[in-house]
């Protein structure tokens, strides 16, 4: 029986603050009367009013669920409770008859059940539709054919009831009875088929059609064939069942595809989003024709755009990404790139991120131009939108996407660069830094674009607000200005940014003489006053005021220097040296050479003077002084060696870095493509559809069953499809000792956001243990979902108890507790067995992830919790130790392989991972091989871990410490 066919069961809620009812508690309630007499008569059931009987019946149900045997109560309930017409009593009785033992120890039906059967036959003919319908639902749970046989005529009659609630439950009852006891109603498929043809209600038709799918598929197909043109007019619940039928039939019998695929196409136009989603998924599995893939993809795109729920958008986007992974489908999706970009209208950043990545993977030379136009419009939109917390991040995503497009399709760079360079003056430093990185790569790779980039850079240079971007812009201008006019323009812009020089003298003059030129003398308007004698007098006042100095009026570079940021001065000195050396090679006139050289040296000297003065907020550092002094010396000597170093070696270093980065990207793309390409080994068997047996066909994965199991949280990994094998692979956690009266052990199943504890409890005594309860508590960010129900264990009996624990964040947790129980007939207090602790491993929630260097540095600066772990291992090889740490912590190494290759006695690497809760974990490994201790000396060093939460940093550090100890030889 599939999960879809399982009937729903009633859940009984016991108040957590009250003890479950037992013989002892009932004895106290009744004033220490005889319990056996109480159970036989149970006065509230006989003489009480409806409210008392309801409470008594609830207590009886809970006692039976706890394992009590109450044979004497059966006739009391039949005599005094069963005839009542109260609806609450009726509902409780349905639960009672479901759980009460209906047979004698030898397996024969109890005589009293004949009376019950007659009562339910009357309920099936009751004028109230609720009582009829709920009784029919109850009959789905009965497993005794002798009880059901007398009720069959009444059940059949319910198919013709006026109310749809009764009819649809009658269909379910007939389906369950037919599946369990076919001899009771052998003509059920024919009966339901006739019912389906004449039925008008959507829910009744859905239940009837569902029964025919599982009971008699041929009849279901016959019915579908007669109304296949009207499928679009059906309700969505029936349409979903039709999609499931077509999926199953076409997978079991591929020759039927042509018959029903048109119906699936029609259902893509359904008004229900659920039907459209299922139909698109089914169409993809049934046909790989380009038209089918295109129709399904278009349907997915429409769903993403029209649905408001971001979770739905992300799920459907994942289906589109799955489609793209198939090589034959990728070309079809390439034609839909512009439609996919319509999803960018969604404000959610995660949806936009996935959409841009998908569009970038699908872009080709045929549609790259249109893609770039759309992205340029989006970039301009972000400039006009009022600032939102995600606007800057979205702008960064757009810049990176345009960057990737330009690298892959160089012809597009000329269109993209002018738009992006406007963002160098943006307030958001991260977006501007991305643009700068893109411009640096473009100006190195595309020689034909250098004049355009230099021209645009000079235009926006004075508007740059961030010192980091200013440094990068200075470097680019110094490196790539190759004409005399461009060099002069750079010098002009630098002078403009510095303001009046010498800086120290001009600033001192401004401070000292600022009052005179800016002093404003104002005369307040004369006021007429009346004196004591009644004559008029005039009063006026002369006041002087000085407007407050605005620091914003300073030129940008001057402002950076006065704020004490002299690193930009070192960058400026390098730029001036480069352009001065290049100017001397371009211009032959000695006078002009000396003039330009002197101007560059003057600027450096005035900056040095400023750094040594007390005007800046922070004094210049020794490193910056050395750098500027070196540049002054280079310009004064002008040696060919220095000319080569400044004007050739720098560019070669950038070229090497970019080529290494490109090789790394190509290597990762190659690995991705190798993963996607399905490799078939020479000795792999070839399966022919026509020769496949039917039972083998049905053993294929059922997408509907898998999706239902996923929704219920019962997904199984493919390698552990056999539940027995998967259990055997797991480590059993022993919770108590073998000599304890109660033995307990547990399997710990970690399923993303929750942990399921499957605890086996064994009664090792010769006594009956009542109210045997597993009491659990948690330490860390874990939360027990529900308290496990108490059990009654017979002597040497055993039972399985399941407990769910919710996980809220990534940190090590501990589950601890005890088993408490009462011994039947003993007068002592409750007994208790303490359980061993269960440790929850952080590695179950951490997954390798990747990020850029800039993002890593930014997170490293922001995260406040750091854990420093000292390396303590017997591993003697640096690379082997790094690989061991990566394997132990589930982290990914961000440092390129080329940077780690070779051997120099020490190693530094950055590691990154992300938890399933979206928490980031960073680590920096700094290790060395102490050569002076000999070749067999172990690796030494430190690992620094940073995270946003203290728990994650500590847990990851503990994990590294434990894994190091395990490696000791």
C-alpha cells in the first residue's frame, strides 16, 4: 500500500501537565473504593449525564491506549452509552471501537460485537449526514470481515445519498473493504465506475477515480478516454489524480504515451498552479521532445512570475535548474533566457540570485546581446530605486553577472563598461569594488578598449568617494595611460584632487587667515524704541560671523590625506612614478621631461611634509614614508632597471594572476561538465523497454511517491534505500547497562532540521511495568517536539519509542534523560533508570560552500566570535594535514591549488562552510613543518575559526580537536 492510500487516524491529546489516568489515580478519585468494582460498573457511564459520560469515555480510551485490559466495560458501554445520540459521544465511540480488542484470545469475534454491528448499521441509515459520513470513515479502519459483512447493503446504499460528504466517504469505505476483503464486494470496480459516470461533485469523482486507479486501472483509463476532452473543465483535485494516472500508465506501458500526452499538454493551461506544476513535471518525464521541454519550462516560468510565495518560486526555479542539467534540454532552455529574466521583477534577493545564475549558465552568443541590454536596464533601475537593504547586494549581483558575460563574450565589453563605470562613484563600496575588479580585468585583456576605459575613468575620477576605489583607480590610470595627452590628463586630475600645494602651508594659512576673507559683517535692521519721555530712539548692532568650515568642500584626495589615510599616498607616488617614467620615454624635450618630473616629485614631497606635520588626524606610517621616498629616488635617478620594474613587471604580475584565475575557472567548469555528462562503462547492461518485465517496470522510482515521502520527511538516500541496511549501517547508542531493570538503546536519525530518536526499551524483569515513560531533556539549541507517550511493558517485553527533536542552529547538542516506570502491584514510589547522554554532531548540519576573497575578508572582519585551536597531531605532511582537516570538518578550501602546491615548510589556507540554517563558518589554517626538529617532526601551527555565533565557533573547534586526537598513530 502506498503512502497516498493510508487512511488518516485520530490523534488523542493528553494534557502535559496532568498524569495519565491509571488504576491508582482512579482509586484516589473514587475515595479508595474497589477498583475492580469500579471498572465493572463505572457509575458515570450508567447514571451520569452526557458531560460526565463524555469525560468517563475519554478516560477509558486513554487507559486502553496505555495497555489496560477492561473486558468488563464492554457491555456497560453497549447498554448505557451506545444508544446515545450526542455527536461528541458518537465521535468518541468511533475511537473506542477502533482501539478496543474485538476478539477472544483464540481469535474469535466477541459475541457483544454483534450488538455493536447492529448499532452501526442503524448509524449508516441515520438521517444526519455527519453521523453517516463519520461512520463510513470509521469502517475504513476495521479489519474484521465478520463485522463488515452485515453492513455491506447499507454501505452500498450510501452511494446514492443526497449529500456529497456521505457519498465520498462511502467510496473510500468501499475501496478499503475491496482492498482488504475482496470477497465482500467483488463488483466494487464496476459499481464505482457506474457511480463515477453519473457523479457531479468534484470531491466524490476524485475519490472514485483514485479508487479505480489502484483497483482497476483499465476502467479508470476507459473513463478517462470518454471524457479526455473535458479534462480542462474538471476541478483541480480531480485533475491532479488524472495527472498521476497518466504518469503511472505511461511509465508502465510506454506505448500509451501518444494517447495521453495531449491531455497533459492541455493541463498545462489549468487555472490551478498545483495542476500546472505536476503536469509540467510529468510532461518532462514522459517526453524529451524539444516542444515538450519548452512547454514545461514555459509553464514553470509562468508559475514563478505569478506565484507570490518566495518558497514556491525557489522550488520551481530548482526544477528549471534540474532541466538545464540535462544536456539535450539545455539548448531548448537557451531560447527562453529572456523569459527567465522576467523573474528578476521579484524583490527577493535569493530568487534573483538563482535566476541570474541560471541565465548566465544558459547564455549563448545568440542571446547575449539581449541579456546584456536587460541587465543594463536593471542596473540603472537600482540607481533610481530608494535605498533598500537588498538593493546594494542586487547591484553587486548584476555587476558580477555583466562581468562574467563580458569575459565569456568579449564583444559585449564595449557596451557594458560605460554603464558600469558610473558606479565607481557609488556610495556602496562593495558594488564599486566589483566594478573596479571588472574594469581592471577588461583593460588588461582587451587592448582595443583601453582608450575608452581610460577616458571614462578620467571622467568619474573626481567623483569617487571611497579611498579603496580611489587607490584602484589610481593604479589603473598609472598602469594603462600610454599617450602624452592621457598622462597630462592624469596629472591634471591628481592636482585637482589634491587642491592647492604645498598642502601644509595652504592649510596653515587657511586656518590662520580664514577670518579675514570669509568674515561677513552684517548690520541688523534698525529698531525703533520709545524712551521714558515718549520720544523715539533708534538702536542698531554691528555683528561679525564666520560660516562654519565644511570639510566636504575639500578635494577628495586632500580629504583622505588629512584624515590620515596615507596608504593612498603610497599608491599615488607609484602612479606618479610610472607616468613620469613613461612621459620621459614619450617626450624628447629635456625641459618638458624635467618639468613633469619635478612636478611629480613636488607632489610626493608635499605629501611627505604633510605626513610629518601635526595636521592629519593620524601621522604617516613608516612603510608609506619608505614607499614615497623610494619613488622620489627612482625619479631622481631614472635607471633603466627601475623603469622595467615599474612599467613592465607590474603588468606581468597582473597578467599571471588573471591567467591563473581563468585556468582555475576553466578547470571547475570542466569538472562540472564531467559531472553532468553521463558516462556509460563498456560492460554496463543495456535495458530494452520492450523486453522489460512488468514488475521491473513498476520498480522504477515513482515521482509522486517520492515527492509525498519528501513532504512527510521520510526521504531516503539512494544508497540506503533498504531500511534494514540503512539501520545496520548506523551506530547504535547504548543508553543503559545490560544489568539495569530496563535496557534501552537508540538509533539517531538526523534529517536536516530535526532529529528522530528511535529508542528500543526492553523490560528485563519478571514484573509488568506500568506507565513506562521516556523522559528526555536537551542541552544546546535543541527542542523536544513532544513528550513520548507512556507504555505498559509485560514481563520481558520490549517496545520502540520515537521522539522528535527540533534543531534551531548549528552547534553541538546533548540529549539526556531517564526511563521512569511503576511496578504493577508494588507500593513503592516510581522507579528511575538514568540514560547515557546522546551527543549530536555538528557535522550533520555543515556543508561545503564557496565565496569570493572579498566576501571572505568582509565576513572575517564582521564576525565577532573567534576560536583559536592549536595544532596537535602526528601527521608530518602539511598537505596531508590540510586534507584531513577538510574531511573532518566538511569545509571547502578557498585557497587555489596552485597557491598550495610546492613545498616551502609552511602553509596558509582559508576554509569556508555554511550550515543548513544559513550560518557561515570561516577558518584560517596557518601551519608549518619545524625542519630543525627533523623530517619526522609533526606539523605545528594554529587554526583560527570565526563565526557569527559563539556556539558554532566552539563546536567547530571541538570537532577539530577531536579529529586531531583520532589521527595520533
